[in-house]
C-alpha cells in the first residue's frame, strides 16, 4: 500500500450516526449522506475519522455547507462519488475492509 495517498480500514453504512457508533478511530467511512450537516461533521471529528467517501453529494447548495467546511478545516478529506454503483459490492458486506485511495 505504499502507492496510496491514504489507506486504512474502511466501514460502510447507510446511516452515518449508526456507522459512527461502531467504528474505531482513524477509520475511513463510506456513507450515503447528502449535504453533510454540522452535527454529523462534529461526530466524525470526535471519532477521529481519517477520510470520508460519500456516495451522495456532500454539498448540493440546498443547505449551508458548514459540515463539509468543518471536516476540511480539520484536515479530513471528503470524496464524493458520481454514482453509488462504484461501491455497490460494499453494501453486501457490513464488515470492514482495507482500502487504498
């Protein structure tokens, strides 16, 4: 994994709050969370999330972008995917997997 910008254990969850309850610090999380809100961002920071991969749009322009900005301010990269198909295989498994970005 030496060619990785970021690597670690990744966890997938359709509910951000429930996912954050079961991960360990420095995890990479894969979520379905449109317009990441400030409460979710604060929880991610408290859990020391290493990175966020979002299968939805983290900032649509419909709500304030304070959650996304807070994550970026704390050095937590957020990657939005163009389609949820990219991680369809993940939803079949609730266990953690190693990932390389």
